[in-house]
């Protein structure tokens, strides 16, 4: 349920109030095309909101509109908006949590494959693991400065899934990528700050520091571990 839905609904009730004044809403009749249109908007929006299991009393909404029209609201506008957003954010968080649990069941086998890959990979000689779960190995250690989160960098990279399927490559495009260190997925932000300019690392990013439960595009499914070969070319001035 989005806040704009509530705004549309209250706007519809305002139209109804404009035509019937303070008289009881029970006495409203559909005597014109405008009346029917107002009612149609009201029922469609109300149904859309209540379908989302929102407990909404249309008479109280109407009362609030009348109070506002008379300049005697029982709740200030900023307080009302804040209250609505608290409710919406809580509901959206609950939905996201339920979806994540459902997705975990759906992707159970895929999650296990990725976890098994990471568990085996971290035992390889030369692979270091950080507190976040980032795994990396040094292919070439550069001698330049290390970037900070405030820097912009230029890199060449190749990205694959754990089965070797390639999903992106600046090398193939023959065009290095330039971006802020803090403007990429968390695993990249962390790894780049470990790399002196001139370095080439191989990165293994668990989904929690990559694209998580959402995935990205058609190739990167939810809960995908990503593997990158990254060469840090320069810190852009």
C-alpha cells in the first residue's frame, strides 16, 4: 500500500463532500455522471487499500476531511504524514521479510550451492577472508596509493558466477569503468580500499555484500555469489 493511494482516496472524498456539504454521506445519491465518477473512484481506491488488509474506516476519513475543511483538524498535517509513513514502512518491512523467507525456500538448493562454493574456496591457498565474508586473492600487488571511500577510481574487471558464466566485462568492451568507491555494491567498496593502484585482485562476494535477495538482471539470480577479477588502474583526480 502506497501513501499516494491514501491521497487519492481522500481527494475523492473531498469531491464528494464538495457536492453534499455537511449532510450525512448516507444521503448521497448518484444523480449525475460526476456523482457516479466520484463514487467509482472512491470504491476502486477503497477496495485497493482494503485488499492490502489495511483497516480503514471511510467515515473517519470523511470526518477528517470535514475537520480540515473547517480548519479544526485533530491532527497536524506533518504529524498525520509521519503517522502514515510509520505504518507504511512497518507494513513494507513485514512484507519484505515474508518475501525473503519465501525466496529462501524457493532458492534453497541454489543458496546451498553458493555457500558450499565459498566454504571450499576460503580453504584455498592465497585466499584471504574479511569479517564481512569477502574473499579475495592477490593476482598482482600494485605499488600505488590505496583509494578511500571518498575517491573515484578507474578499473578493468570481469564478473562471473560461481559456474564461470560471465555477466559483465569492461575488458570485452575495451573500456575501463569509472565510478565512486562508495557508489558500488558493498563488496566492491570494501575490496577497492584494500588495493593499491596497479593491483589486480580476484574477488569472491557472498550475496549479502553483492545483490542479496534481489539479484540483478536476468543472469544474477537472488542469493548469487559473484566472482570478479578487478584491476585498479588509477584514482581519478
